[in-house]
C-alpha cells in the first residue's frame, strides 16, 4: 500500500506522506503543503480534515462502530460503570481494582463545592439557563485552584476527579436554584449516578432513593456520552487546551460549544419536536413531509450525523434502555410512540435513505431523561456531565504531547481589496 500521495499545483508535482491509523484509516499529511506549494486547504466545517491523531476513541461511521480505547461500547455498556469507563477514557486502560477504588474515593472526597461558591448561585437571575451556569461555574472552580500544576498522571487524576465530581454537584445545584429549593449536599455512601440523582431530587425533609433501574439507565446514558472523538465541543476543548489553558477553562469552553441544537442541544430539540408533533395533531407523516420540503430550515432532530452513515450504535442501546425503563416505571409516554413511528417512517423514506440519515444518540436519550424526571433545560447539562471524561482525556492528550502546537487554522480572505480610509467629514 502506497504511503505517499501526489498533488499537482501549477503543473508541478508534489509528494505528500500518507498517515495510516491503527484501523487502516488513511489521511494525507498536508503539514508540508504550504511550505512546498504556497497553498492552503479549504474545508468548510472541517468535514475532510483530521485535526489531530488521537488514541482515545475510534468510530467507523459506515459500519456504526464506536470504541473507547479499543473496547466496543456495547461491551462497556454491558459490563462497566460510567466511572470505570471514564478512567479508561482518560488513562487509556481499564482500571485495576486499586485504580477504581482510588478514583471512586477521589470522586467522593471531592464532591462538595467550596462553600463560597454558594454565593455565585445566588447571583444568577432566576431563569438563567443551566448550561450558562455550568460553564460559568466550571470557570469559577478554577479560581479555587490557583496555579495548580499538572505534572504527573496523579495530578491529572485528582484534577479530573474534582472536575467530574463537582460538575455533577454544580448541575444539581443549578437545578435546585432554578426551582427555588435548598441545595442538597452529596452523600458519601452513594455512587456517582445515584449521588447526582439524590442531589437533584432529595428535599431536606424527604430523601430521594433512586431505584437500581433508574441509576442503571443514567449510568448507561453517561457512559454512552463519555467520548466521541473530534466533535464540535471536543475540538473546542482541544483548541483552548492547545493555547495551554488549564483543564477547567478548556472544559468550560466545551460546555459552551455543546450547547447548540445541532450538537448537545439536540436532545432538547428532539423532545420539543415530538411535543410539537403531538400538539399539532397532524401526525408524523406530515412532519416528515415538512422536513423533506425543508420548510423554515426544519430538520428531523436526533437524525443524521457527520460521521455515522448508519445507525449510531449509542442510539440502539438507548432505545433498548428507554423501553426497559418505561416498562419498569410503568410509564406510558406518548412521545415514545411518536418517536418510534417517526424512526420507522424516516428509515423507509428515500430522502433519509439517500442521505444516509439514521437516528443518533439524541433520538431516544430524552425519553429516558424525561422518565427519570430530569427537566428539559437540564438535558444538555446531562450530556455535558457524561462528556466530561472525553474532554479531560483530550485535554490530557494535548497537555502530555511535547510536540503539541497551538491550533490556529488559516482562512481564504474574501473581503474588500485594499481600501482607502475616508476621514469622518467626507463620509
Ligand atoms: N433532517 C433532515 N435533513 C437532514 C438532517 C436532518 N436531521 N441532517 C442532514 N440533513 C440533510 C441536509 O439538509 C442535507 O441535505 P441536502 O443534501 O439536500 O442539502 C444533507 O442531509 C447533508 O446535511 P449536512 O448539513 O451537510 O450534514 P452535516 O454533516 O453538516 O450535519 C448534523 C450533521 C448532525 C448537524 C445534521 O445531521 C443535523 O442537523 N441533524 C439534526 C440535529 C442533531 O440531531 N444533532 C445531533 C448530532 S449527534 C450528537 C452530537 O454529536 O452532538
């Protein structure tokens, strides 16, 4: 197999190396392109650009394969907890019993927020969006860690445990502030997901005891969101990290990037779409017709993906989990029926077949969150909690790389040519 490729520019031929990944993925290495040819590449939306090499996550979008550190997510979903998966994603190998216990203890010991931070919550307006609070508070956390040096894996582990644990506390506290209920302290005897549910739903006079089935569904939700290679928010984290910003600042930027409806905000948009279909009374077929006509830029939310040209493997697992959870909770959610009908209709429609649009992770995840009682504007926050290990791992990959360079794409300028400055009195 050739490991070089040739480009012809102005009748001159240049040779560029080809980089091959462990799974045979090939990329033209253009690092010498501008030096040799004076040209740059233009790739709107970066759809053909590999921004880095990475050891963390492998996706085969054609086959619908997703692996963290080489391990298929189906196996992790069956056998591992979110916390174990997080450690795997960050450190590159499954944790031993000692690693797991140590990391669990660190998560528990670091779950409380510095007491002063309560005042920050009081300063937000009553209807502040939890994603804005989350991002601001992650940045605020870094002010309690002045000049923390991260030199070893032990330092990363402590910082990661602090961030992962406190993000969960911040998320629950932002919800409590928004509903004007007292903040609930974490419990030292609860595991990661149970503790989050406890901080969300307990009241000073009434403890919330999550059932194992509910905790399992949230654990799966988090695990399946743990990483997804160079998506919009992870690329943002890497971008910020490449300027040598700290882990907290880089991940706060990731939260902002995740917020929009084409990325993490899609889990909210799916529920809004299903609600709208139900309220309209005009049925699924009519909605699909409007999407196909691109009415007002309408899209089938929770469908399509830049990388997957097949069903997102996470969607399959979440669909099964949604079915089981609703069964367990004896919930008959009309939105689940609409979602199933919508999926079926789209999968049989040439518009979606030709464009290879299949359900993605967000299509069924909202049904699970609704069933657990998570309010709609917290859905993307849940995604952010789950994605934290991936952001940390990507931050670490840049931090540990002695050859890492600042991310600084170029552009093709299309504005005015050289233009004369006109003094104020002549404009
Ligand atoms: N519904 C209807 N048409 C669609 C959809 C959709 N969900 N997604 C793509 N298309 C069409 C699009 O209109 C275009 O059609 P045409 O060729 O006629 O112009 C074609 O498919 C290619 O679309 P694209 O915009 O070039 O695709 P992209 O790779 O830039 O966008 C996407 C990927 C995920 C933003 C897009 O599929 C989308 O908007 N999906 C809905 C939002 C969503 O569910 N986002 C969550 C993604 S998964 C979680 C995450 O990573 O955050």
